[in-house]
C-alpha cells in the first residue's frame, strides 16, 4: 500500500516553513531609531500655507482668520445660492478622457490671450472691497499676478486706485473692470485713467442692471466699512490679526472714485445702470482703443451680439452666482458659444473654478482663458500676498499635472475629446457636435 494511503485519515499535511523575513521577533532599538523621526513643529503663515494643498484648504484657513461678514461677502451668492452651487457641480459632473503612452516629460501652460501671452491659462478676476477681506487687498493680488506672469483685473469698486495698482505692479499686465455709469463723464474719466496707467484691456460688466439679493450680507448686517457693533466685536475676539491689520492701515474707500462723496447705497444705485443697451457698447468701443471685453454673457445670442458690437473678448459668467439665482451655468454654455465664435473673439470663463482640473476642463471645452475670483480671495484671506502666491501655485501645479495625466503637453492641444460632460449637459453638447 502506498505511503499516502497508510497515513491516518485525520493527519494534516505539514505547514510550509515561514520565510525569515516573516518570523516574529523583538525589535531592537536600532530598528526603531530610523522610524522615530519627529518633525519639529512649523509655525507662522508660510508653514500654514504650505499645509494647504487645495483651494478648499485655503478656504478653511480663510474662514478661521476672517470675520464672518467679510468672509460671507466673499463666500456667498444670491438668494438660495443655487447658481453658484450648480456652477461648481458642473465641474464635478464631468469625466476626463486621458490619452496614454504620450511623452509628457515637459508641459507648457503658457496661453495666448488678447494679444499677449500668460504664463498660465488663468488670470485674476475683478473683486470689489478687496482690502476688506485682508488689508493687502489689491496690492497683494496685482503683485502676485505680476510675479506669476498672469493678468490682474482691478474692479471699479476696488479699494486701491488705478494709479496705485500700476505703481505696485509696474511690470504686470493690468486690466481694468468698468461699470458703465449713467454719468458718462464719470465713466470716461475712469477709462482715460486706465489707459494712462497702462491697462491694455477694459472689461465692462453687463449683468448688473440691479444688485442681486445677497442674503448672507443682509443677515450679517454687512456694511462698508464693517461697523463695530457688539456682534462684530465678539466675532473679532478670536480673529485679532484681521482687526489689527484693518485698524492700523489706511481706511477702506473706493480708491478709484476719488471724487465720489455719496453713500455706498447711492454709489451702487448710480453705478448699476438699468438702462444699458448694446448701443452703449458702441459708445464704449468708440472711446476705448485697447482690448474691449464684455463680462456677464449668459446666452449664445448675447455672446454673438456683443461680438457684433465690437467686443474683442467675452466672459461667460453669472457673476459668481451673485446676481440672478438659477442663472445659466457658464460651463454648460461654453460648448455652444465655442461652436459659433471660436476664433472670432477671445472666449473667457469664470464662476465655480476651484481647481486646476476645472481650468483644464474649461479650456478643453472651448475657452481660451479663465478667471478666478473666490479662489484668489480665499488665498488672500488665508495669508495676504503669500496666500495669493499659494493660490496661484496650487492651481498652476494642478493644471500642469492634469494636462500630463491627459497626455497633453500644451494648453492648445486640449480638445473636447478630453472631456465628457455627464448627465443632461452631455446630450446638449452632443447636439452641438451634430450641428457643427
């Protein structure tokens, strides 16, 4: 009888020997020493900003360091904030389609826009009351943009003047955003000052017939400048750095409006002109000799009309969700506009951008350029100029990495084939493709 048949029926086969590397042993001090390397704690603004790896991280830092009213002024939107939420969800509701086995050792993020080259496919959008968010305000934004080689846009409602921004960032590419007033002489004065200060692009905002209902501001009792009520004093008690900077720097003012002496409410009522028409663009085209960009385009028909009336560029934007709630989603509008106007005008997109992936998706779907507003302000509130630098660094790195993972070396090589919009937007874009 073979040996295996004589084995007891319950006898188990012997276990294989344990490799030496898997045998249990008592660790020695020498084994533990390389593992017990405790990092020295890093303190200060620079160390804190290094711990921010996304714009959302900067937002959390900004929220901790900024009083509620100015933070909510930045973070909030109109009414139920549906427009802003949908704009951000649009970027989430897409998938990238990468190409593999491409040589992407080197990648270039340089982008031509309105006759010059930007080092990155995004610039800084105009924001009002910026020194209220953090005392360095427009100076930090313009200088960080200059250092990064990207455009910076000063708002008519900015807290640094046209001339001061030009002096702070003399080598930067500075643009100026205009609200076209009923008082054309006041508008013309700003236009002339912008030209004299070297701004090559005028950005006229057209989606503010009246001010949107920004309910966070109403509930916070938001005032410009912030009022020292009992509520704000309590709120400031654990944000002393903001108040120290606010109280020890020059008081807030609409710096470009040096001759304005009315109240903020009067200013807004006179600045947001409900009588504007496309004929006003014709007047503006006649008095401004540089690039003319129209901001606040929300339909294809209006995009085409703006170009017909002389716009060198259009910005697909719903004002960051701060005007009309449930407004069109710029990213969903983009393929339709690109199908009609690509190559005829510069197509720029803002609203909802919070990552380099968002920027890449917008470029792939037909935008020539993008603008960041809140993302820049989160960095500013988190750490002043260094926080803005960190914002640009995060978005720039994310943009380059996304391009490499898509198998793309240059911004101009991004195409709609690299992005698939999911959900209902996908069928709309499919219809655009069928009609091209």
